[in-house]
C-alpha cells in the first residue's frame, strides 16, 4: 500500500448516511480512525446513493468509483435488491433484483474493481428491524421479515468465499445481537449508534487489508 490510500464506499442509502450528520457516518468515522491508526493518509469517498440496487449501481460504477482510481472499494448493497419496496410506486410481489442477478452483479463489481488494480471488500446487507413500515406484507408475515435479506447476505458471503475477497459481515453482527434493532428505528437506516457499530467492523476489516503484506 502507498502512503496515501483512497477508499471508495460504494453503496446505497445506508452508506450515504442521510439519517445522521456527516461526521457520524461510518465512512467519516473510518477516515478519521484509519489515518492515525495506519500511519497513512486515508481518504474515504462516500459513493452511496439512496434506494440504489446493484443493477443500477453498475451503471454508475465507472463514473463514481473506477474513474477515481481507488486503492480499495467497499461494496455494500442488498437490502434494496431483496426488497418488495419500489421507490416509484406501491410494493411489488418480487424482489427488485432477483437472487441470480444480484449474485451476477456482485461478481461483475468485484471483477471491475480488481480490473483497475483496486482491492474489493464486500459488506453484507443489514437485517431489517421490526419497525420497518412494510413489515406486515404477507410474505414477511409468512416467512419472516428478513427471509430475503438473509438469503442475499449468504449470496454475498459465497461470492466473497469464491473470489477470496475480504468480507465485512455486517448482517451477522446485527443479526447476532438483538440490541442492534434499536439502531434501526425506521427498519433500515442506522442511527449514530448504528453507524458507530458499523464503523467498528469497517475499520477493523480495512485495517487488516491495509496492514496485509
């Protein structure tokens, strides 16, 4: 790694972090903590877009990510891909991105990032909390609120295993600790405490990658 490291955080509204002020976002926390802890000048560019899914994100990856010539790219998508929510109308009866397309899109993202000699780092989607406004949809009542998000998180884990890509398993960390539900008051978007929790995982993972020989 060079003395100066550029990280692009590629993701949806959870990455963008409009639910908190800028300095509370996990991307800002990471930049502030990684610079002194690694002894390198670390710059984290937030490339999150509200309501984004992997299919749409691939259309902007050249402009928002690759053209910046990053050293590392964190890729965090899934809760919108797995959702019945539609930003332009009522809920649908299928996910916005089918599982096989989500998997293919993740492989393509990893390939494109590696193609510009940057290190891709995957981040699993957060499970939704019961306060999610659409929690009463019949499929959620029948199968469980996070039955699709759980599936998409496992797809990302499998892509990371097969591609030997570093993984930030946010999904598991949130799912294993019921107290984290309080970090998602609208069901999806983290509070400042939630971003701090994300930042612990984000910073620890990226530091291992930066410090790797």
